[in-house]
């Protein structure tokens, strides 16, 4: 997933479909929420892979590098 810029952009812009932060772009999720998912287990499927990717991006301090990929549509829920 990290070697495909299109998949990274999709993960950054994916909207969280459920829970406390439903409607927010994954890149806008707070790090403690992503850590909770890491501890409990990410969901199955593409959403889980995208959440895991965003977790790794934030964990490694790379958020500033991918934030420019966020589209205006995805920031409407900030």
C-alpha cells in the first residue's frame, strides 16, 4: 500500500463511516483513536488497511507529507 500513491491518497481522503468520528477523513482522526484500533484490532477489509496505514503515518510523523493530498470535500467534516 505504501508504494502506491493513489492508495495513500484514497486512505487520506476516506471518510470514517461509523463511530464517534463518523464523517471525518481518516487523516483527521485523533491519534489516540487510531492507537485504540491498533490495540483492539483494525476492522477487516479495505477500511482496516486504510486505518492501519493512517496509524503508521501518524506514528512515524509523516502526516505533514500526506496532508496536502486531502481534498476540500474531505475537510468539510473537520
